C-alpha cells in the first residue's frame, strides 16, 4: 500500500482545504511531520485512518467530533485520500456526520455521513466502473484490499509509541487483549467456550443422573418406611425386598383364616334374622287389623262427605265464574265514571252524549291537532335558534377580546427573540473558543510545570557533569597505571626471558645455546597477571566514564528540551498567564454551558410567536364568521315568529295548544270505550247467574248456598280418597300376610336373639377386612419395592459411564482453559497468542539489538504467573552486559523507547505476514524521539533508513529539533486562530 495524496477540509484543526502530497514527501523515502503542540500533526494520521475505515484510532475515536469549529458554515467536512493497493489506484472520499447551521432560519441540522470510492486506473474484476457510494461497501472493499481491519492497521501502519510502551510493560491480561484484536484468535476462544459450555451441559446431565439415583433411593426408602443408611446400595435394597416378601406370606395366611370365620358367623346371623322377620310380620298384621276395627265409624262419615263434595263440583265452578263476572262489571263501571270525570276536566261539556256522538267529536278534534304537528317542530327549532343567537353573540365578543389579548402578547416577542439570538450567538462563539483556550491552558500548564522543573534539571546536569569529570579522572588514572605497568614490564622483559632460559636451550631472541651474561631484574618485576588486572580496571573505568557521559547527555538533553519549551519565561510569568487563561476559560465555559438552554429558549420563543400569530388569526376569523351567521339567523327567527303567534291562539305556544287537543281526543276515546265495555259486562253477568241456579237444582241441592256448603277443595277430596283407599289396602294386606304358608304356626308373642349373632358377625367381618387390607398393603408395598428397585438399578447402571465420560471431559476442559493438569497455566488461546508473541519477539529482537548496539534482546517466557495465575505471554529483555534477564519495566526512558519502537516494528511485520495483507509501502511513527541522545538517535535513524529500503516511505511525527537537521524533507503544521495550515519544507536544511 502506498499513499499518494491526502486532502482535508474543515477536519480537526484544519478550517480550510489542505493538501498533503505524499509522492513529494516520500521522494527521499523519509520525511518529517513537525509543528507546535496541538497544531494537528496527529490529525493528519487520523485523516488517513478515517478515509480508509471511517474511524480514528485511540481515545480520539470515542469522541466522534471531527468537524473543525473554526470552519465556515458552507465548507463541507471531508477527507480525500489517493492510494495504490495491490496494483489498483483509487480515490476515497469520506464525510463524517456533523451538525451544521440551517440555511434558512436558525438552529442546526444534521449532515449525514457519506463515503465514495472511485477507481483511477483499471477497474478490478467484479467491481462497478462508476465506483462505490455506500459506506458499508466502501469499508468492506478497503478492508479486503488491505487484508486487515482498522485495529490491525492502526498498529501496523500508524505506530503509536505510547501504546507499545504500555504493551511492553503490560500484564498478561492487557497484553492478551491487544494480541487478540491483532491476530484474530476468537476461534480459539470459541473452542475454549465450547468446552466450558459442553462441560456445564454434561455436568448438569450428570447431576441429573445422580439426582435420579438419589430420588429413586429416597422413594424406595419412603415405600419401605425405613431410613436408608449412608452407604445404601443394591445390598440394602435386596434385604428390604426379602423382608417385604416375608410380610406378604404372613398376611396371606391370616387372610385365609379370617375369611373362613367371617363366612360361618354371617350364616348364623342370616338364620336368626329370617326367624325374627317372620315374627315381626305376624305381629304387624294383627296390629293393623285391630286399628282398622277401631276407625270403622269415622271411615263411614268420610265416605258420605266425599260423595256430597263430588256432586257439588259443577255448581262451584259456575258460581266462581259468576263472581268473576260481577267483579269485572264493577271494574268497567268504575272505569266509565273515571273517563267521564277526565273528559269533564278537559273542559268538554257534553259528557252524557251517546257513544256515536263522542266518537264523532273525537275525530274532528284529531284532525285539528294533526294540522298543528308541523308548527310544533318549527316552535322547537325557534327555541334552539334563539339559544344559538345568544351563543353567537357571546362568540363574537369572546373572539374579539381574545384577538386583542393575543395582539398585546405579540408586541414584546420580536424584541425578546432578537435578544435571545444575540445571547445564543455569544454562547456559540464562546463554545468555539473553548477548545483553543483549553489548549492554551494545557500548554501553559505544561510549560509552567517545565519551568518549575528547570532548577532540578539544572542541578541534575551539574551532578552529571561532576560525576562525568570524576569518572574521566578515574579512567585517566587507571589508564596511566596501565601504561606505567606496561612500560615497566617491557623494561623487565629481558630479565623475564633470562629467567626462562635453561642450560643448553636456545635463546628465543638470538638463538644461541650459550648464555654468558643473562640479564637480571633491577627492581620489582611486573608480571602478565598484574598488567591484565590493571587493563581490566581501566576497561571498567572506561565503561563507567561512558555511562556517566550518557547520563550527562541525557540530563543535558532533558534540560535543553525543557528550556526550549519554556523559552526563557519565568515561573511567575507563566503562573500569571495561566491564571488569566483559566479565568477566561471559566468565563467561556460558563457562557458555553448556557447554549443548550438558549437554543431551547429561542425555539420556544419562535414557536410561541408563530403559535400566537396563528391563534390571533383564528380568533379574528372566528369573530367574523360568528357575526355573519348571527345576522342571517336573526332574520329567519323574526319571520318564523309571526307564523307561530297566529297558530297558538290563546295558548302560550303551539305545542301547548296541540297537547290540549290531543288530551281531549284521548279522553273522548277512553269514555266511548268505557261505555261500551260497561254494557257488555252487564249482559254477561245476568246470563251467568241464571246458569248457576239451574246447576244447583240439577245436582239435587235445595239452593245454591247448600251446594256451596257441601263443596270441598281438591286437597280435601284427595285426602278423603287416599284415607279410604289406604284403609282398604291395609286390611287386605294384613289378611294376605296371615294367610302365607311360611307364617303358619308363628305366634305374635315369639322372641328371637339376633343381637348376639350380629355382634359375632361384625367382629368376624372386621377381622377379615383387616386381614385383607394388611395383605393388600403388603402386596402393594412388595410390588412397588420391586419396581423401584428395578428403576434404581437402571439409574445406577446409567450413572457409571456418565461419570467416567464427565471426568475425562472435565480434565480436558481444564487443560484447554489453562487449569488442572496444565502445568503452564496456559489456555488454548493463550498458547496460540504465545506462539505469535514469540514470533514478534524474534522479529523485534533483530531491530532492538541494532538500536541498542547489541546490548538488549527480547525474551519470550511461557512460564506460569505468580500465585498460579495464567502465563504464556511474558516478555522480558536480556542484557548482554550483565548476562541477566530482567523485566522491561527496569529500562530507562530512552531504552523503553527503543524497545517499544522495535516491538512495534516487529509486531507490524508479523501482523502483515499473518493477515496476508497488501505490501505496506508507507509507514508512520508517531513521537517518542525526545528521549534519545545523539548517538542513539543515529542508530535509530539507521534502522529507519533500513525500513525505507526497497521503496518504502517512512513518515516521522515529532517536534524534536534535531530531527529537523537530519531529515531533509519536512511538512510543517502551523497553528493560528483561524485554523492550522500545512507548509512543505525541502532540502535546504539537509546541507
């Protein structure tokens, strides 16, 4: 992947459209992006990320506020990026979602996010020639071409040093989270979760089987009425079943004996009951005949009463009907009198006229009332219209008053709306200035902290210089000692060689076998071991001097960096400026916080103005409409009133006159009907009285009164008939009983003992029932125990293989998840990540050894953590100077930067190879160079020079001054009140 051109507009701090030509910047393979703090250096990297993936890395991506507050309202926020990926050149344009002022009226509207991708050369197969315009399609296409997602891209192309410093010092959990995102090990996590879920499922099934065994055993014990022992099993179940079978045999024997005794006792009881029943029947028959003899006279009188009542039945029916006719005649006569009085009450005088005259007068008055029906409806409408006239008059008055009141409310609203708009504009301006003032406050606070740190840094430099001088003096002294010893050893070398000569051996100098005058030592002889020890002390002093020189350079570098940032300003001046800026920020913040409330107030005031204007218009229209309707209705009411006055006559209204006529007609009809009904009732009464007298004479009674006296009601007749019939039946039954052959010879005074036989039979029956119940209970208990024992055996048989299978699954799940027999405490996912981390460590070590001049190497550890915590992702450093492996946290600031940069580059190589992504020809390194001394910076720059080999472009983002002297091609970001701008700087400083 190679970047060609980047354009940003209204994005971040860039208010205008700014362009970055990466082809010009990357011509030398290395360029620098520098500028003041907060100018927008990192924003350019955010723009690259946003163009590709629609997101920005780190915490900045969580804010989702990408539009420049200083940009003009008509300037569209967008990022355009031209790049080449896998041989295809394309242009991507993206716009984020943001709020812009409405073009008409006040307020804001939401500008939706957009994205487009256009092919600048040959269109890839399967892609539309016109490009892509959907956001999701653009994102998927970019990710497919790059071969990596946004998270991987941010770690591989945009190397954030702070992130890798944290990764270098992170614990296992934090390091695992980053590696998971980069290497996509979710499938291994899914395997771990699958094992855990399967174990949980199988555990629940196993517990269900165990519970089933416990439940069957508990049910067996419940049926057996015994408490099972703790080790209850098949033996205890078999023993209980044997005892239950013995109980069944005993119950069967007892049931047979009790049944035989019961049968014998019941036979005796039955014989005695039969004899007792015969005596009872004979005694009852004699008693019944005696009782009938005593009531013979009474029964004769009842027979005579019954015969007379039956003859009087026809007379009583006709007499009852005559009474009803007499009552009906009286009712119709009273109704006739009431109707005559009602007609008189209406004012009608001819109440004694014949029925025909009454019906004729009623027809005439009915026609007159019918003619008034239509005018009654008009009278009712007249009443409603007069009410409507009053309502319309009130409506006109109310609407006019309402329109006037609304007009008074509208008078002050425009001025109030204007004031609210001014206040909101001030709040918007304050909100726009808040970020800039906040940045100034942060910058001043950092500068003040640096100013307050200057004395300590100056003292540190003084101490470092003093320590370096002392180390230099010690090294010079050690070096002089070595030179002195070496000179003394050379001076005594002849004596040393003479001391090694032997008789007849050739001299190593002249070759002679004779040694006439061997040299001798004039003073103390310096040996090889003394010279070697002095040389080692000299080398140690040299290393100490270099270390002190490095410490002095670091202290001076830190002091120079702080002085550059402070720029000669005193702490008092900076504190005073910071207080002024903080006061300004507090004022702007307070004003900006009012913006949402002011926005709501403006909208409420404008809404109120619109609503009141519309309401006033509605009130005016309502008043005019009501006045027009009232005038037209008043004319119709006056015209109708004349007709109604003519029709009502002497009455208060037409309805009252019609109601009077209707009442007279109704009274005439009722009187005519009453007169006719009274005449008919009188005729029917005379006919019925004659019929009653004839019926009494025919039944043999002297008079109607005698017939009515002999009459009885139906209940009494039924009672007499039943009493006579029962007496006859009782007499016949008693005689028939005494005539039965089986009762011959039975006297009514005989006695039979039934009680003792009944008591014996009940005792035998109770014993038999108890025996049967005991047998049934024992048999049922034995059957239930047999069935439960069978189920218990089946549950035990199914439990054993389930327990073995679960034990195997449980152990394997623990191993996969880094527990149990897993000695390294590494889960499957951690194991895979550990392998990836080992590859990263190997790739990063090559660069770290180069940057640290062969001193440091990364060491990957897969050992378990302390106190049994998970391991596998340990990352330490090997110090070749001491030969010891130590934690990365012990590295100094500069060493940590070298290590984190090496780790970032190594991880970038491994991730690119792992994902199979496109060749990454462009790489950005963001900050971190300020911690390096000049010598180390040379080494790092050599490594970065290696990165750009083969055509790769490396961009550095830093404000370190020395990098401006080293890198010939630079892009400077300038910050101003109107927004940041870009300036390309080239080649002059390189010379």
